[in-house]
């Protein structure tokens, strides 16, 4: 899975069954949007046909007529379970046909039969869209070094060995008088020598120094800083500011495009992309099927191939359907490829509670994603930040997740005249103070500022740190403030257990314990699924009175 070679356009392997299919769709999408005469070729086993990403990828490729060749190496056993015991329809090529995709079955043990690839490539280059080849083959050896192969008998393996493709091809060449034994022996000797040289090279190579452990997690290249954008004057909503940031990004860079569920004709679930389709057209504003893993993976593949995709996931809960692609692909590809490939992807999603959307649409999962090396996590709470962060994120060479809180979309504000790129590595002090540090982000910022105002009326001068960025955390700003006020209160809409507030708590204790005059405190959501009734929802979330009470308690200690 760590085999990549950018020079030969080899985009790597994947240990996640079916995990590379969406990336191939994204690479093909990039080729089509860039006007290239390239096709993406994706190899996978028959076990992938049971995965949702298989179906999502085939549907998306056929829907958009993308230049991608799907090659299924059907060796009858995904791991240890025979295909006819795991699939109600074991003829995999028929699954491709159900997506109106041309497909065919060939003998994968016959080198000559593989000429079918020429037909497939010709059809794809003709603009006919994707093509599917099912190559029926066999795996002689165990699935892994730990596989005792108890699921099949030796007679079955020996029967298939008689169909060995190299043996059959050699026989065919000989019988067709296309070569002679001496020539074949020369080829085999050259191949043996090449293998021996490669093994010797690998055996003699030194181990990587431990000092390289942290390399290729993030790019070390400096991100370009976008110029100041002419921002709209006057009052506007947070939603409008987000849209203006997207519009500015589209105007600046023709590589930028956006895709997601209902973002085009519908205008977006939260109306952020309203009007964008009319302005930029369906090539750059792409409505997708309800297939989060498929289109997030396609965004990753397109980013690897030179585009600057913005992928919108309708709500943070739906991101769980794409968790494999975010965690196992976007966050790891730079590391796994030894820095050969980056994933400059921007992933936007609505987050948080407060609108009576009930338990399955009201999560605050930013802390989950902030746990993962290889990605950056932003939580803009101001109009200036939601406008400018997307501009900066698109210049970042690594995947950036932007969480927009649902309760902020209707808030009114104004953009400064010099609005533009936002530093996505620094927290901001929104209110200076000397008595207690209040640390928060996202939708909790307005509540925390209101609590600080109420505390000021009581003679308590609270400093409010607005994190803005959850990964990487601006530890220096946090520690400097706590060293000054000697008290810290963290306000986090996530659940307390395993939360980002727990991480900040630990950082303060580790780095500023002897500066504290009181224990670090937290105000978090109740440890319950977010209720639907308004009064219960409000009771479950951090509210201004709870923030005030927690700060007052700190001051009394």
C-alpha cells in the first residue's frame, strides 16, 4: 500500500478494499476538466464489488461519462470466502452494466485475451465514458503470510496452475512460431537478473533514520498568500460571507470547482451556494448523488491530479459515511507516497446543534477530526473568517476541513475593507482580559463573548480566545494567556469525553500547571444524543448562564 510513483503516474495501492475506486473517478474527472487525453485505470479484486464505494464510483463515473477503465481481477476469493458464498450475483460485470456502462468478461489467465484492454481504451478515448473489464483469474498463493488456506483444497489450486498465464503464453508463442526457446530463455534470464538486482538493492539499502519519522505528514512548502479581495460593503449574513468567499475563490483560480449534494439547482441545504450554478455553470458546480464516500473520494483523486476541489458534505453527520476516504486516503497519501502526492482538498460541512434537527443532524464532531494527523481543521465563527479561510485553505497543499456552525448562518455582520486570506495557523484574542481565560471556537464564540460581557459587569475581566483552528492548535497563544490570567475555562459544544476540550485541558496542565491559581474548568454538551424538543436541546448545549457560573466558580477558588 506504500507503493507510489508520480513519475510514471502510478497513484498507489490501497489496503482498504474498494478504497481507490473513488480516487480513480476523481483522477478521471480532473483529466476531463483539464481537457487532457488521459484516462484513469483502476485495478481491484472481486471483493470490492461488495463495498459501497464500488457502486458509488461506478455510478458517478457513468453519470459524468468520465474516462476511467475499471479492471476487476476476479480470483474467486476476496480473502477466504468464495465469491458465490458472498455475492447474490457473482457475475460482476453485470453490476457494471446496471449503471449503463459497457463491460465484458475475459479470461484473465490468457495474456492474448487481455487485448480487450485496447478495445476498452479506444472506447473511452472516443468519449463514450467508462468501461469495465472483469478478468477471471486465480490466486495460487495464500492471501497473506498468515493464511493457512483451509478454505480450499490443494487439488483446486493445482488444477488452476495448469492454466498459468506465463506457461500458456509461452506455449502460444511457440506453437504460433513467433519465437524460439533460446529467445525465451534469454528473456527469462534477463528477468531473473533484474529481480536479483532489485532484491540485492533492497537488502543493501539502509533503514530510514528515526529522525525522518515526522516527515511527509504535512507539506513543508509555504502556502501562497492570496491577495486582498474586494469584499462587499455593508451588512451581510454569515451565509452570504461564506458564499462571497467561495465566489472570490472561483474567480481567482480556474482549477477550483465544487461538488456535493444539492449544491447546484437547489442552492445548497443552507443556501450557501445559491446562485453559484448560474454564475459558474455545471462543470464547476457539480450536483452529486447521495454518495458521500464516492464524491469525497473523487475530490481526493481530483486534488491529487492538479485540481482544487471544494467538496461540500451537507451536514457533519454525513461525513461519517466518508470517514474511510478522509482518514485512510486524504490524511495518509502524502505520508504513504513519501511526499510524492499531496491532497489539496477543501472539505466544507455544516456542524453543531440548536435548530431542532435532532440526534442524527446535530453533532459537533470537529474534535474527532482534529485527532487525525495529516489534515487541518478550521472552525470559523466570524464573517471575516468564513469569507477568508476558504481562500487560504485552497492555497494549502494539504487537506483542510472547514466546519460552519448552523447557528451562525443567519447572523448579521460586515466584512472589513481589507478582507481576504486568513492565517489558518493562529488563534485570535477576541477580548483582552486579565482575570480568567475563556477558550472556545465555532458556534460557542458568541455565547462566550456574551458571558464575558456579563462577567465584566460583575468586575471579572475575562480574556476570550477564539481558537479558529483546531488542528494545528495554537498552543502558544493559549499558554501565554493562561500564564497571564492564571485561570482557564474551555467552552466546547462537543461532548466532554474524548473532546477537543480534553486535549486543551491536557496541554494547559502539561505546559502551564505552575501558573494556575485554580483547576482548569470546562463547559461542554451533556453526554446525551442531542434531543429534538427545544427546551431539552437547549439544556444539552453550553449556554451563557453555565459559562458565567463556571467562570465565577473559578474566581472563587
